[in-house]
C-alpha cells in the first residue's frame, strides 16, 4: 500500500479538462517530481489532493483511508501539507509567528506553539531568522519559511509547488538540500518544478503532465528521452533541458 494513492482523478473547469483521468502513487519517504508545460494541470492536481477543489471522478486515499470527499482541514490534519505557487506569508509578522500559525492546527497553547515553531526553525538551520519580520527576508529565505510553515502542520506527505521558482542558481543550490532534509524526517514529497535538472537531482521518480494527462512516468533519464515528453515541451520557454 502506498502512502498516497490517486486513482483516475479528473477535473474540468468549463471547457478546460484541467486534469484528465490521472493515477499516481507516492510511497513513504519518496520524492516524486512533477513536470509539465504551463497549464498542464499540475497545481490543479495539488488542489485535488489537498481538497480545496473536489475531483469529478476517481478516488484519493491516504495511508489506506479514502479521503476523496474529506474536507481540506481534515486532510491537513490527516497529514497532507502544501506550499503555494505564489508565496503568501503574513508580511507584518515575524518568521516565528508565521510558523506558529500552522502549529496551532495541532497545539492550542500559544507559548507551546511558539516553542515548537522556534524549535522547528532551529532544526532546519534557520533559527536566527525567527525574530525578523518576513518583509525583511530575501526570496530564498521566504521559500524556506514556506517549507517550514508547511512542515509545522506535521505532514506525512508534503506538496511543494514551485518552491524553486524565482531563485537564482546559487539560491536553488541552497534550497535543494532543504528538500532532502525534509525527506530525512521521513516525509514523502511531491514536488512541482519547471527547473527540470534541479527537480530530477532530488526526485526518485518523475511524472509528466501535459494538458491534464499523465504522459510519462518513471526514472528521470528514461522519462526525459520519451518522444511524447519532448513533443510536449516543443515551443515551451522552459524546455525539457532547462
Ligand atoms: N479555478 C479554476 N477555474 C478555471 N480554470 C482553472 C482553474 N484553475 C486552473 N484552471 C485552468 O486549468 C488548467 C490547468 O491549470 P493549472 O494551474 O493546474 O496548471 P499548471 O500546470 O499548474 O500551470 P503552471 O505551470 O503555469 O503553474 C489551465 O488551463 C487553467 O487555466
Ligand atoms: Mg501551477
């Protein structure tokens, strides 16, 4: 049994079949990478997994339990954590306060939540940022805070939506070990990225979405050679070599 199983899930928005009969699974401690051109349905797939949108078809299970119609809050409590493609921290709060918000999902005492938030930041090697306002941080630091906030919900599986987007090469190399650190905590990860090389360097396996359909999956070396994948990327700004 896989930790997260998605079977034949679809989502249509008006005339757009955003996700079309997609099945995938993620095992415990595994990093699954997702690539695909703009509009391929990647973020929609994350929204279906977290429950912010409901699938039209199929089934989603977490640790063997059917969560297809479970509310987003209950899915979060059951262990599905995420970051957002557009980072949206509370700018006028400190880093520690930002991490406290999701900690309060599990802990209702404020002092305890603060201790947990600071402990998590220290564990992640960014304890010195705790008392800074988020508005003072660089984008790379904010990305790390986003991951810390998602981790604070104590996920079993963490969905990372383009955490590397907007970072320069050096910053990407700073943030990537962070992803491995998360996995080292025993957390499974599904990671969407346009930066194919960076993604494949940390992923155990990748899948490719194109126009809502899963067109290839497997080890990155094989997948990136797949003619269907190369075809999907022709004319794309971020081509498959990116
Ligand atoms: N809430 C929505 N209402 C209507 N259409 C939507 C909605 N969300 C997504 N779509 C459409 O569904 C398709 C898939 O969008 P999605 O955001 O999942 O793509 P993506 O693969 O994440 O793209 P990107 O790489 O640009 O982030 C697009 O055509 C998009 O316009
Ligand atoms: Mg997206």
